[in-house]
C-alpha cells in the first residue's frame, strides 16, 4: 500500500469537503473492493475518507412499496432483511460471510463492477439512487465498465427499491472468484415484468426482449425463442460471451420457474 | 495516527501509520502471529478474526476502521488447557494438517455456528466459502464444525 | 506392549495443540533484531533481453538499504540453480541444462522471473525501491504453446529446438509387434492441465549472518532443509556447508512446491551476508502464482492394443512435457522416472514403450506437484482403459479385472523397469464397488435422467511408486543425490525419548506418527516422546519429505535405530541382572530375563546408561542414543481403486461430484486418522485438477490465472464428503510394512472424475479441467 491520509468524517458535508480538498481522495465504505486494490498498489489515493462515522447512512426502512436502504448498510444486514426476499437472497450470495460483514450497498454500486450482484437488483427493481446532491434513476446509474453517473466527489446516501409483487434472483458464480458470471433478477411489479442482468455486459442492464416475452406469457418456456445479443458481452477465462448469453436465458427461465 | 483496540479483552492504544492493516497491527505490533496471511486479494480467509463479534478478514480492514473496536483472535478464544469447543472439535476430528488455514477457519466456523441454527453439511460447506484449505479436502473440517455445533449448543461458548 | 497409542491407533495429534491455539511458528512469524525486507523486481515480459538496469533511483529511495541485480550475484561467485537429476536422451546424450541464474542477468524468460532484489528498512521502502528501478528490456516473441514449442523460436542459446531431452523407456520392437496382432486399438490425445500448487502458506525466508562466526542461518519454508543447504553450499556457493544452517520451522503445506531450491531463498541468504543485516522475504500470493514451480502440463498421444477378449497386448505413449523456462530442482525426473515407469499400472500389459520429449517454454518452471508424474501416468492409463472398455463394449471394471496382476504374480516385474512387491488390486476394487453401490447405479442414473440431469460413473485403479529408491539404482539413472533417510533415537536420562528425523512435516503429522512408532517399539508412553525435525543443525544429512516417503523411509530409519537401542539395552540389562545378553528379551517396555522373574524397566536401563554405576564400561559406551540410516531396497507400491459418481446439469454444464469412494492399499497403517486425512486432501487436489484448476498463460506468456480471482481453488462447497477405506497387503521390504499415503488421493482421483464426466455425457473425451462452459459445449457436441 502506498501512504495515504486516513479520515473518518462525522458528516456528509465534512466528507465532501475532505474530498474537495484532497489531491486524489477516495471514499471508503466496507473496503472490500478498495482495500484489496490499495494492497496491490493498483490505486494510490492521497486521502482515504471513511464514511462509517457518518450517522444515518445505514439501515433499511419500508415506505409504502419502496424499500429504503442506506448506502452503508452491510450485505449481511440486507441478507437478513425480509421486505424483499429476492434482494435478501441476492445480498446473501455476495462473496462470503466475511465480505458480507463489511461490504456495503453504496460501495458496491459506486464501484459498478460488471460482475457485482447488486446492480441486477438496481436494474430490476426500479431503483432510485440518492446521493448527497441529487437522485438518480436506477436505469441511468450504471454507465459502463466500473463507471457510474456519479460526479466526482458525489456520495451515495441510499438506494430505494420498489417492493415487487414477486421477484427471484439467479446467480451463476464464477468458479474462482464467486462473483457473478451472470446474475439475473426477474421481478413482477403490477403488470410489468423486469429482468435485470449483471455479469454479462460492461454494466448491468435490463433485458428488454426477455421482458417483452415474459410480459406476454410469464412461463419458463416463454423465453425459449428469445434471441440474446452477445455482441458486447464480456468474455474471460471462465465464460465466453456466447456462454454468458446462454446463461442469461437459462437463469431467467429458472427465476421464472421459481415464481410460478 | 492513534488507534485504540481491545484485543482479546486487553485495551491497546497504538501509534500506527494511516495505511496500516488490522492484520499487521495484530501480527506485527501485538505479536499475535496466530492470525495468518495467505493471499493478497482478500480471498483465502487465513486472516479471519472477530471484529465486534463479526468474522472479518483482518487483511482487508484498516487499523483506523477498527479504532474503538473489540477484536478477538485465535489466541483469545481458548488455550491448550482450556480449548474452545471449536478448537477441540478441530483436534478431535483431525480437521487440520499443516495448520496454516486453521486459525482463520476456526474463527469463521465459530461465527458461522454462533449465527445460525441447525446447520447441516451443505450449510457448513457454504458457510466456509471464504476460507481456503489446501490440506484437508475440507472433509474433516466439515465434520468438526458439525460436532462443535452440538457441543456449543450444549453450553460451550 | 501394543500400547494404546502405538502402531495402528487413531491417536490425536501432538502438533494440534499449537496450531489450534495460534501458537504455531511459521517462517513469517519469525523476526530478527534489525531485520530488513526484501522485494523482488520481476519481469513483466515472458521473454526479453535485459539491455540495461539503472538502479540509481532505486538505491536513492528513502529507506532502501541495498539494490542487487543478477550481475551482482554473479560477480560475487553465486552459481546457477542446478537440476538434481541428469536424464539421458534416446541417443545416449545428456539432457541440456540451460544456465539458471537465481536472479536473471542477461535475459528474462518468464513473467515473474526476478531480475533484481531491493532491500529496505521496511517492506514499503523495498517496494518503492523496486518500483524505482528503470529497466530497458528488449522484448522477444514468447514461446508459450507446448505442442509447437520445438518448432518455434529458440529460448536458450544452448538448447536447440527448446528440447531438454528426448527420452524413452521400454521395448519399442516388442510393443510394435504387439500392436500388429491387436484386435482393437484405443487411441487418445490427452492434455494434462498445468496446475499451480498453492500451499496456503506462501514461501518465505529469513536470512541471518553472524559475522563473528562467519556463518549463515536461513529459516525458510522448505520441505527438505538439508537439500536446500547442500545445494546452496555446494552448487550455488552461498557459504560452505559447515557455515550454513537451514531451518524449516512450521511449514504450511508444500505439495512438492517447497522441495525446490528457488531464487528468492537463495538471494535472501546471500543478501544477509552482503548487507550484514537480517533479510526477510515473504511471498505475496501473486508472487506464488508467478514463481512457485507449477505442476503437470503434458501433451500426450497414447494407444492401447487389445486382444479380442480384452487382454491388454501393448501400450504406446508419446508425451511432450513442459519444463517451463528453466529446469527446476527435480524437473527432469518427473515426466521420466516418475512417469514412464508407472505405465504398467495394475495390469499385465506385456509390452510398453514410452517416449517423452521435454521442452522449454517461456512459462514458470514446472516440477513435482503432489504425485509428480504418477498422476499424469495414471491419467493416461486409466483414461485409456476406461475408453477401451467403452469401445469394445465391456464393463470397465470387468476389463480391469481381466488384466489385473494377480496376488500370486508378485513379485511382478513390469516391462517399464519396476518390480512390484505385493498387492491385491481386485480386493480394493471389490470393496470400492460395494461402497459405491455399483449394482444400483443404473437406477440412480434413471432418477437423474428424470430430473433433467445426466449421471455418470468412472473408475481409476491406480498404482504409484513411493519412497524413491534404492540410492544406487537412482544414482545410476541420473539422480544427483542419495535417497536414504536418517533417524536418531535419543533416550533421555529419565527414559523419555527424543527422536530426530531428517524427514520433515508440513502437515503430515510426523510428531504424532513417529512418536507412535517409538511408543510401540520401546514401550515409552506416547506423551514422553518428542519428535524434532526440520533443522540441519539438529539432524544428520537426509532428504526430507517428498514422494510419500516419510514413513516408509524415515519411519524405517527410526525403527532401525530403535532396534539398536533395544540391542544395547539388552546388554546393559544383562550386565545389571548378571544374566546372559542372549537370555534377555525386551517386551512391553521392560527387559526380562527368560525363565526368571528378573526384569528392568526401560527407564531403569536408560538411567543406568547415563549414570553407569553398575555398567560394563569396558565393553559398552555409556549413553543410550542411536542413529540409523535407511536406504530402501525398492520403491513401495501403494495402489487402490477410486470411483467417482457425478451428476451433470446439461443446461449449464455444472458438474457435481455426488459420490467419491477411495479404497487404498497403503500396507500397514500407523495412524488411520492421519491416513484418511492425507487421502482427503489428495482427493481434493485430484478433483480440483479434473474440474476446477488451470494455470493458463495467454499467447504472449502473461499468466491469466494469477490470483484466486481466476485460479479456481477447490472450496468446501465444491466437494462432497468422501468415502475412504483401505485394504492391506504389507510392503514386503521395509520393517514397518508400510507403503506411503501422501499422494494417492491426487494420483488416482483425476482419471476417475473425468471417466465419470465422459460417461455422463456419453462422449469419448473432454478437456481438463471440465469447467461448466467446457462441459456445456461438449454436451452440445462441440
Ligand atoms: C473475496 C471477495 C468476494 C466478493 N464477492 C462478491 C460477489 O460475489 N458479488 C459482489 O457483488 N461483490 C463481491 N465482492 C465485492 C464486495 O461486495 C464489495 O463489498 C463491494 O463491491 C464494495 O463495497 P464496499 O462497501 O466494500 O466498498 P469500498 O471497497 O469501500 O468502496 C468501493 C468503491 O466505491 C467507492 N465508494 C464507496 N462507498 C461510496 C459511497 N457511499 N458513495 C460513493 N462512492 C463510494 C469507493 O471510493 C471505492 O471506489 C467481493 C469482494 C471480496 C473481497
Ligand atoms: S490473507 Fe487471504 S483473505 Fe486475508
Ligand atoms: S490445514 Fe493446511 S491449509 Fe488447511
């Protein structure tokens, strides 16, 4: 690790100010992504600004059919929650127990790892991301590989998710890292069917062709003929783009099967 | 920077560089070398300790993040004459060979058993996902955790 | 007295007390006053000339103590890292050994090869210094693909066609003749995937120099500290043997990868002398991936000739073995004497011919990894046999039975240079089939089918040769070292016992099993036996631990030493009891005069040996401490039957191992609990090779599987619980009748898994590891 200054501000304002004054600052939430990066000297921030001292950034609360999740809420706490069982299930499958005891929702989505799990839920559950500056629609939050709509220094405060009538998350873990090779969340809200996909592309997206097919006929078989374009899908040691596309279809089908 | 940690029940205030990892405080400054380091990508679990009651990878926690916290390491749960039921189960079931993964494995297993009820074999295997062992093939580790679950339920720690 | 903690008892381990309480002492746990930290600068290129290294900025970095390049070591007389086994090619010529400087001098030949060493007051300073090095590399095209490596760029000036040797074993003419009369020939192309060992404790070293004594002490993660010392002294010229002590404290697993003498340990101990400061280095996992010797990595074509009734007539094997960029310490012996010699397997195949061409590539050196050659051989033989059975429409177990060497055939001389002493292969297979409920397999397959899954079963009846021996034969075949082991039994004044062994435990439980032997042989309570190992300052020169040899060779040395103790004890007792030594018997821990009620306890005799009041000092030396060297007359031949049952999800390609049965014949067993544990660990590695693990380089020689993010280590939820059992035919030529169990799991299992997967899919073959995508594609007929 390169040297840096560590700060633990007590308020969002203080955090933003520390960031503004730093040469090259980095927010720290659970550290499950940032610290491994620092350990391997792959990043060299001048200042690390720990958000854990700020009150009110963690916890879940239900408001009508919206579930409000603070950015600092740990994966373990979401996994133990009951409002959206599919979201709890998703959180319970992130990394391992130790990662879930530290890693947070805010850190996960701010990082926009193409293989992260939460982005599938952000895409599928009509989420809104609230920051210290504004609110960003879930569909506009992820903009590319490790890229988000967050401006420099902007802090994720919370995310709210629609509480669906029903939803299911299916994950095909990378055999080595256990991140998602592909993760699919299928959610039904009123009449709409949403299919959020992570792992397959540069960032999470909604699979509209699958959504259309499922809106017409919500059965596992409905997705059979749907073409999934793997043109810009990821490919690595563990899965080609073609295989990922296949998995998107299989996981969607399995999620639907669980919901009927 | 100064950090105050209560490690295995004893409070320490230490002056450390800002970029210090909890594992380095434990191993380097406090001489608690039972906590091991087996990787640089936060995956092997050899470094697992309890931080305020939760199993965490001490190689992925900054000392500053742990300021004010209670830390329990393998040295803090039992001694050769007074083993924690999980330690005893590891010995009784031959759940270790080289012993390098063992401290992290035991700390993870205690957290797993404490936080769940009625774990079966599959649940134990999934619960130990974050800990690599190259020696045992996990067979006896799983046996040990299941055995310890019984003993811990019957009044041990 | 077959004491309750004696041979055969599942005694709980002595070593556990420290390991489960965090009190183990591994190399990285040690420190020395005033210690510095080493960081190695490693090549980012697979192949490049080093045009220039500018160390000025590195040397000027805050906290940097010293910067050394390969040229500095060379100028100081530090020699190349040698390979300990000289293999000869078919034409009688010696293998070609390219120069292997510990720190690269003129060229780098694999990604991760160290080309400089920076010593810092802190690790951060050393790292900063390493980053400040300015290096001018001239990149060259890398040789990565093994199959074509003989026909591409030449890596080493002295090695045409990148060929280390082209070796053969067996009778070519007889084998060709056998194929001519074959009714059926099974042919296969087999790739044995590269593995990265990944002991969970990374390699580490702490080098210290005592200027007053002019002596070096190296604490390191070695499986065989004496070998390390010998090589560093005699070949690398770090220090004279007498001035170098190598200590392996607790070591966190090795699996072969910690046998070898590496660049880093060499440079650390040398630098300690140079800087006159203790130097500490601990590998980061990414360094382990790049620079620990890898395992396996063969490309093979193999053919089995059968008669109409399934009798094996001949076997032909052509293998290309990857040596990586340089010859690691025992690399040359692995695909030859530990591979070709195993091709008879458990069968009476009368004619066998094996050709092995070893080639250099721009990848990390490849050497022994758990099983070393024997898993590769088993994979070839057992894949061929299973495939042949399917091709000729015979049950795979029946075909094996048809060809097994029978218990009455021993000693059995194979056509590939080994003489098996004993075995009962059918007994193991029968037991394994009973455990796996083979008869009900068809029903289970139907049930899977109904659930949309495909179930398959696969077998592997392996043999291995352990306890590499005898020294003279091995030396005549090119080994550069003897292969004996030493054991010293020091009886303490009060009758407790200290054992010093030259073999080394890094998980194998020597402190327990060797104490059981003493307890059994001398009747000394188990608690009163202490086993010391891993220190060249404590034991005589010996070979350490590899090749499942510790008990068969190291244990035998200890038994020989106990025999000497008993013989001397009898003389002492006879004198003390005024009896004839021939009339003294040793039993249950006491010396008894036959046909009398006179007796002395072991402790009484020990005391008399050290306080020789009534003692025949003119005939006997005082003291009761004996040492023995044991050079085995033959290998031992553990063998067994492994059966794997898998269920494949054809939609995703995920393979689940639903049942794994291993029935092994390890001869006599000292501690069944320990033996089972060894088997479990080996199985995990063998199953890992079949389904998960793969060391992959891209075309330019970059390691793609360089961390746990990409290299799939078996985790608890990847594996089932195993069914492990044994049969017993005691080894005929060592005093314990033991054969060794450390590698069997990794040797037998891989073929069983792939046989099961191909059975499930109904295909002839599948690439290893059979990852989900590979299985999915294979299931689709790609
Ligand atoms: C072994 C291991 C396995 C893992 N497996 C998975 C997995 O299966 N699936 C998965 O999805 N993830 C996985 N992860 C990643 C894990 O979920 C991380 O916790 C998560 O990606 C980042 O969250 P964090 O709170 O730890 O963020 P940090 O590491 O603290 O931060 C991550 C990034 O986000 C920025 N940031 C953090 N908080 C905020 C904020 N509130 N506002 C703006 N920017 C912020 C930081 O500056 C940094 O750039 C794994 C991690 C590890 C170590
Ligand atoms: S050292 Fe490997 S996870 Fe912490
Ligand atoms: S006991 Fe050696 S790594 Fe687990």
